[in-house]
C-alpha cells in the first residue's frame, strides 16, 4: 500500500510540473529569463550602473563642506544644507525619470524654481532686515563709506571677468561674488546668467564661509599693529524715532539710486521696519525665525543639488572660483585701506580702527566677529564688534545697490 501511494504522489508531482511549465520546460525557462531581465532593469536604475567619476568628485566636495560646517563651525547654517545638497545632486541616476534637479517635473526642479526665478533671495533679505540693528550705523553714518569702499571688489572683478572672455552679463553676475553676499549673487545671476548660477552661488557661499580664514591674514598684512590698537568712541544712544525713520528713508533713497534692486532693498528695509516699529513683533519674529529658516533650507539644498557634476564641472566654473577669490580679497583690502585713508582727515579723538574696514563686505555677522577677534588679539581690552557692525550692515546695502546698478546697465 505504501509503495502504491508513493507512486501516486510521484505521478501527481510530474503532472503538476508539466501543467505549470509545459512538457518541455519552456515556461520555466521563460520565468527564469524574465527574472534575469527584471534584475537587469533594476540594476540599470541603480547608481552603480550610472556611475560617473565626476559625481564622486562632487560628493567628496559635499562631504568637505559638511566637515567645515560641523567640525569648524564655518557658516554651518549654509554649508550643511549646501553640502547635503551636493551629495543629493550627485547620486548617479538614470535620466528621464524626473529625478534630477534639471529635469522638468522633478520635485527638486520644483524646489529649485525659487532659486532660478530669484524668489528666495528677497525672502532671505526680509529675514535679515528683521534681525538687523542699524543703531551703530545711525550713530556713526560716515562708516557707511566703508561698506561702499568694499564694493571695489565687485567692479574690479567685473573687469577681470570681461578680460577672461566672459560676456558683460556673465561678468556682472560673477562680479557680485566680491560682495560676499550669497542671496544677492543668486538674485543677480538669475537675472543675468542663469546658466552659471550654480557655480556663482557655490563660490559666493564658499567665500562667505571662509571669512575667518581669508580676512585675518589681510588684516595683519595691511594694517600696522599700532593702528590695530586704536580705540573708538562708544556709539551714542539711538532713539526709537531714528530707528523707525532709518528704514523708511533708506528704502526711498537707495531704491531711487538703484530701482533694479527694489526686490532686495525693499524687503531688507521692510523687515527692519517690522522689527523697529514695535507694533508688528509677531511678523518680525516670523520673518527672522521661521521664514528665513525654511528659505535657507530650501535655498541651501537646491543650490547644492544644482552642482550636478555633468553641468557644474567646467572650465568656466574653475575661472569663477578663482575670480571669486580675487574679488573677495580686493573687497576686503578696499575696506581696510579706505579706513586708513579716512583717518588722514579725522581728528585724533575721532579716528577709526582700520580693522573695521574688513567688515565692509556683507558677510553678516561673520566678518564683524572676525574684526572683533583680531582687535582682541592686538589689545585684549579693545572691543570692536559694535563698531564693525556699522560697515557690515552698510555692506549688505552696498552689495544690493551694486547689484541694482549692474542689472540696470547689463540687463
């Protein structure tokens, strides 16, 4: 009986296999072939199949940005999102599936819309205005000249870029890197040279982050030690009326000079008016906290992702980084030397410490902090932070005005 049941079972298995796969096993072969094809399709979608060594280069750059931001606290609010965006933008993928930042319809492309069309920079300026105290500048208006002097880096770099063969529009977009103002650089490149926006934005934010590295050697080189120890008068007290009137007057005056910069300057002074009016604290709080944080995240990640190696690693990108470095050095030197020049015409009690001229670039507030640190190294009792904030915020205004002038001439 056992043998009979075993025979019946064997026959059943054979019949089942034949029914499922055919007498000749062709269905089994087709199933195996289909599985292999499925695995091949899956592999073609992976990063390993679409790997390009250039992507690996940019991923390492992104990791370096993260290292600088996390380990050394170099502008972490910028470098951490940008570094992460670089990694995201350079993970290899199969094009045509709405994944990359340059592919229409992809999520990253929608987020990048705010960069391409200059939407994020004015929102950043709104937040900056709501965070900024212009008291030191109102107290000592002549320090605004230092913010203007630092813009020599912008116009000097414009000539250098033109000499290297860039078009006037491209030269104007590259030049604004000297202002050390990332949002302004994005705004201007969106208007004049959108195809170079990634390289220009990364260069601008890179040099903003490297302020503590680039500026101190220039300060020691250009300013003698006895001048680095000059002590300045304490800023006078500023009334609420002056604080409220400043953004209103500043808005009208600067935008009459450079109407093209209205999106930036208008939002900057509007944010400051929200802060100083005393009746819109809730709006000011949103602008300087929630709003600017959200926009900084979106801007940083998408700008980082725009460094997709196939579009980013070009000879022009290398030229832009070199020009950006030159521009930043010229801008810092211009502020320092102009501060020394101003002292030639000031009474002994009114002389300014030339170190604060370095804060004329608009890397707020990092360049002012660098001035403070260098001042303390020369004299542990010499605190320059409040004085340095005057040319620092003047530099923000100056770079926006410079962008408006370039836009008016070159658009």
